C-alpha cells in the first residue's frame, strides 16, 4: 500500500524517549503466567464506571479532606490529601483529571491492569486556613494492596515483542496519548494474585490524552481530538500515524497492521454501556461523550480496514 502524507514530527532523543525498536528482555514468547503481569483476557462484563477497584475504594464527595502536601512536579496541579478515616489520596486537578480516569477505564476494559482512580467534580478540603471547595480532580487512593516497585521501559521489557505490547501502543495513539515517558509506567507488587498475577506492569499516568498531540498538546479537548486523524498509511509493512511531538519518532517502524487489528477487535467487544460508563466515570457530559465515542469508533473501523489491506 502506498504511504499517504504523514504528520510525523521530529524524533527527540530524551533519555528513555530515544527512537529505538522495543526489545523483549525474555528469550522467546512470554509464558501465560508472565503475560498476566501485563495483560489478561478481560471477558465482557467489566464495570467501566467504577473500574478495577470498585465502588468500595472510591472517594466520597460528602466527607472533608485535609490538605497534607502539594506536588509541584509535572503538568498538572496535584495535592496530597487525607480523608476522615486517614486514607491518603493523590488528587490531580486541571484538564488531565477527566481524561486520565476515562483513558484508564478504556485500557482496563480491554485487559490492561490499572491502578485505582476516580473523578470527583465537587468536594471540600481543609487547606489549613479554611474549608474550601476543591477543584474537580482525579482521586487515586494509597492502597496497601499496591506497592509501587519502580518504573518500566517502553524499549526494553518482557512483553515488547508481543501483540499485547504493540496493541497497547496502537490504542494509546488512538486516544491521542502524548506523554509516553518511561516514568509514567509503573511496576506494582501485590500481596496476593489479582487479575492473574502478583506483579503488574502498568501504564499509570495517561491524562495527556483525548485531545491533541504535539509539542504542547491540549489535553482533554474534544474539538482537537476530532481534528486529529489516526492511521495515514502503511510503508514497508509499518503503520504511519497522524501524530506529532517528541514521542512520534518512537512509534516509527514498531507497529504493523496486525497490531491495529488485534486491539481494534477487542475494542469492538466493548458494549455501548461500557463506552458510556468509561466517559461517565471521567465526568463527561452526554454531548462530549457521544462525540468522543463516535470519533473512536471511526478510528476502530479504520484500524480494521487497514489491517485488511484497505486504505
């Protein structure tokens, strides 16, 4: 198939962001038990509103949270707070709060492990001076069941040469994820098996999504999301994407049409209710939800078409 014009930005060598083909650290294909650390077949009944950790671990909007610290690193404003029971929460505010929750739900819906996160539009915080209304935010609880053991690298990991790994990258491109840094990936250790494994390899921070890609991407912006395309063609057997920004070079000569087919087939299995619940979990209104779902379905259809050799 002849490649179409691309909107691929210049690649930047930035530590782990250097342009290189992903390599598996395991000789031969990973076993089923090892793959369960990264991905499991999800079945068809996952609750994409409450997510993998359920309602029992969700923050309550009717309690008073106490400010415990401020994290000034990264794009988004983040506070550490405690609720009345003493549970600690990381609260991310700003445009990434909604997109992180919804993107996380979609990833989990097709089988990728995810930490607990929830969206609260209204909540109250004691900041040490007064009780005030908190900004809408992504709430992530600190749970004894999840011990963050470190980061993992996109370029070298046990799953790199698998459909599951490459399919995840296609999905992140589809959702306009614009921040594929290694330190956004976490290894978690669990005290007992959950979703088939006691160790998880997780794409943790996915808030830079559902908007624009590029050097200063607009996160969580349906107008920009609708403007950006998906697959622009196939060249030498590799997919070419309508992406730009510092991570665009990382995607070159990595992903093939069969990778798009694999993940798009799984996205097709999500029910209309699951799609709506994923966006409802992120606090999106009905109008924005329908627009997002319509655009994502267009991309799914394109991914399936290009895998059949149809542009």
